[in-house]
C-alpha cells in the first residue's frame, strides 16, 4: 500500500536539519555514489567521541530514541531510506532534550559514503523487510553485499544485533553471516522465552508480540 506523502514534508525535513542528514544524491548508482566520500563529522554532530551505534531501517525512530535515553554514553545514528517515515522520528527527537541521536536519510547501500571504515561499534537490524521472494534477495539487508559493508564499518570485535519475526529471514540471515565469516554469538527463536535485560521493543516488535508471534534474535561479531 502506497503511503501518502506527509504535508509540507520538504519544509519539515529542512526544519530538522540540525539532527538529520538528508542528502540529495545526484548519482542514483549507489555503488558508485558510495565511492565519493562525504563522511559524517561524528565528533561535531555529537560533540564527543563516544562509541557509535548504527540502526539500519529505523522506521519512525522509536528504538533509537529509547536506546539513547537508556545509554547516554553511546551516540546513535538512525538510518532510514524513506523521508516520509524518518520525519516522525526527527520531529519526536526535537521534542526531547536527547542529544545522542542523529538521523540519516539514505539507503544502506550508500553507507560507506558517510562512514569511514572501522568506526561503528554496533549495528542494529530491527525487523528489516524479509523480502521472501527470490527476485528480491539482493535487497535483503543481510544479503552478502550488505554484510560486506557492515564488516567494513564495524570496529574489530564490533557486533550486529538483529531481531525479526520472520523465520525464513532468520534462517537466511544466519547462513549469510556464517558465509561472510561472522562469528555467531547467540541465537534465540522466541524472545518471550529468553528475554534479555535492556531489550527495547520496536514498533514492529510490539505489533508482532501483540499477535503472539515469536521474535527471533541473532547476535554476531565481526
Ligand atoms: C519493517 S520496517 C521496521 C522499522 C523499525 N525498525 C521497527 O522495527 O519498527 C523496515 C524499515 O527498513 C527500511 N529499509 C528497508 N531497506 C532499507 C535500505 N536499503 N536502506 C535503508 N532503510 C531501509 C524501510 O524503509 C522500513 O522503514
């Protein structure tokens, strides 16, 4: 279902430019665009040198905002490709006094343009679209080309924390991590049976929990 463009979206994005990097990429070839570097000035954005955690596909940003409140000593960068969606997170952030979240309105494919190698301590993949059709396999956020990007961004020993409601995507991702040489630190096939301290429930997670569906979780190390 197509989402209606929010009213005055461009003006609203502009009003958030202090907490949102929203580049207008002229090169639509993401692989090529990623080679022309335009690194985020993390030190300037956050005014500190704290570790960076990156959420990919943050949707409306609920997870990033809650995590930031719980972990003031971590800088959270929340990435989302759809401006119509990320705007909600940006506007919610501006209503708070949280200083350790920055939004990035780009596709994950182009991440190496904005981050140098080895600068992210942890990546979160929360309820990424499972894209079960074989024809969309290359768009899955745990497809090898994405894992290669994550590997280059993560510090040595950096981790990926993934949650999904989709068993097929869980199994595919596990296999993909193994093939790309990640170390599997833990897996869980139903979070309600193995809750972990500090779990922050995302918008999609809440929906699936309310439906009584199992939530799968994988933690891997680079
Ligand atoms: C199912 S939603 C989950 C949102 C949120 N993480 C949650 O758990 O509630 C997946 C989000 O990932 C975003 N997404 C999918 N592929 C992406 C990509 N290649 N780059 C950036 N964002 C992407 C989608 O636009 C969507 O907002």
